[in-house]
C-alpha cells in the first residue's frame, strides 16, 4: 500500500513537472517588449536568463523525482573540515584532504549498496578537455618565473602542468580511492592554474547537476540496512569565494536552492568569523524552502572555558541563524575523530587488523587520537585494545547522534524528501508564474481599455472632421457660385 501510494504520488509529480516545463516554454515565447521598441530591456523576473534558471530547476526536480533521489547538499568553508565530515558520513575516505580549497566543482556522492570500492563517473569531460588545450598554449607562451610569483607550484601542480604540456586528457571513469583523489585534486588545481593564466574556467558548463562528477560507493553506516524506495545522495558544494573565485557564490546558491535538504558544516573555533558568516548567509538565503541541519565540527577542541554543546546550539539557533533552525537540528561533533574511529572499525571488521602506518597515514592519526601521544607501533597489534579504543573514539566524536537522526532518517525517507522537494518547488513555481501572469494580464487589460478609449476618441474626431468638412464644402460651393455669378454679370456688360 505504501509503495503503491508512493509510486502514484511520484507519477503525479512527474506529470506536473512536465506540464510546468511545457508552460514555461510558452512563457519563453511571450514578448517582453513591443516589436520595434528601442527601449532597453529590463532585468525582469521572467526574462530569458531567469527562465533558463527555472528550466534548470524543473529539469533537476524531474531528474530527482524519476529516481526518488534525496540530495543532501553539504556546505562549509575549507577550514571547517567539510571533506573530513563527508568522509565521516560515508564511513570511508572518498574525498581528499588538503590544506587548500578542494571543491571548485560540486561533486555528488551517491550511496550505492554493494559498491565497496568507490567509483567516479565524469561523463561531461569535454569542457575540461577544451580548457586543457587553451592552457597548453598559454603554458608555452608564459613566463614561468612570473607564473611562480602568482601561483604556488607544489608537486601536484607541477605534475598537472606536465600533464597539460603532454596533452593528457581527463578520463570519464575512475575506480578506487587514489585515482579518484588524483582526479579531484587535478580538477581543483586546474581552477587555480586557469586563474593564474587568465583563462576562464568553464563553470557554466557544470551548472546542471547531471554534468558534475559522481562518486558511487556504499555508505558504511548504511550497509546491511533494510532496503527502502528512493536513493540518498550527498552533494559536496563549493564554499563561498573558494579558491579566490567569488563567482562560485552564484553556483553555490543555485545548488542549495535545488537540494532536498542542506547540511551546514561550521567551525566550532570560528563560529563568528567572516568565512562562517558567508556560509550562514548562503543557507539563510534558502530560507524555509528546504530542511536545514548544522554540524559544528572540531568540538574536540572544547576546553573548560569554552561553550558547551547546549550553549553552542543556543548561540547558533537564536543568534547566528536568526531562529530559522531549532537546537534539535544542530549537532556538535568531531568529524576527524568520527572518520578515524569508523575507518579503524571498518578495517578491523573486514581485514582483522589495521594496515601499517607507513602505508596508510590515517593509521598514525588514529593512534594519536585514540591511544594518545605516547602510542607505540606494538600497541597496534593488540586488536582487542584497538577495537575498544576505536569504539571509545567513536563515542567521543559525538557522531552517532547525527548519523542516526540525519543519515539513517534521510536514507529511510529519501523518497519522501524527493517528493517534498518536488512539491515545494512546484508550489513556488506555480505561485510565481501566477503572480507574473496576473501582472501581465493586468497590463494587457489596462492596455486594452486604453486602446478602446483611443478608438472612441478617433471615431469622435473622425465624425467632427466629417461634419467640418461638410460645412466647409458648403461654404466653398456657395462662394464659388457667387464668384461665377459675378463673373457672368461682368461679361454681359
């Protein structure tokens, strides 16, 4: 019964979305000015650029509702630990961590049951290939010394420049964590290099959500759970002004507006900073159109003089977020501890031991966090002790609560989130379209009434003209007759 009702609702939502698209195409053909009018075009709410945005919104909702996909957009600054938080939510490392901006392009991370090893699909790679060709020519002509003055050239950037010079293109498919890391790091370094060489990065080519990279992997926290209709997908969004690209703010706003829900990652140590304020403004702009949640990361840095969890919730809910979110939707956590603990538990459950720290550096980070600064390599061999330490670190991370309240709930109700998102977007669109058409109808009615008045005035003027013409014709005829009579009289003499 539940599945049948869900199916019928999704079918109705698809029908309404298709109908809205057809109506939007008709609106697109409506003239915004009188033909031949030389007056400048105004930036109207339903001008061509805005109609294109509405097309994108409807297409995005149609794509989500056809898959019953719930898209949870995650937004935060680089220093807030957004990538670490996503890795903690997924339960394994799918996004690389570097001490520089890492999300110039939005990236989807889709829960795919059974997909143990992450795979990245990047089908819309053609704009990047064109960019590489432009950069290849610029690198041949540029002064390397000048380039080093405006761009930090580390080993990753140097490898990328060599790759561009050799004309090596991006692939459409990457399997495994390391190839995915390399792809995403290279994409973000491309943004920095393009800016340094004064070449426009093709951000507009990736405005549509179906064109951005997609990572498919099984979320560890959802593995083995009951199957539900619908699909859960995370959307890693670019932070405001990330990588010195202020126009990414528009892309961020568009992605947030199209999401099913929004999760903000704030830095506990920088709650009142300008960077976190930009994030808060971005999600406040979304308003009540989508559900909002907040993770306050780095709560492990709390000391006896710092605000506790309840004080942090009250500060964010009442002051920073201006009452648009309840304290129950705010979760102080340590994303790093959560990621490390779950990664260790995953390795112990699947491989029976932790990998050597020399091979995987996260093991050293885990040992330092779970065992203390004085840990030794021999400690890693005590599996029972390591398992207990991982469980304690997971408990200390406070990540269990948002995983249960947010991730599990989102997964179980992904189809309902997708329907809610489509219904809300349709309602907003219908209301805005009605207001616009009412405005146009009022304008046309006023113009029609004015036209009738003008026609009536012309008819009255025409009647007056005909009357005056008749009077003048009579007077002229009379004068001509008098003139002819006088002429005849003169000739007879």
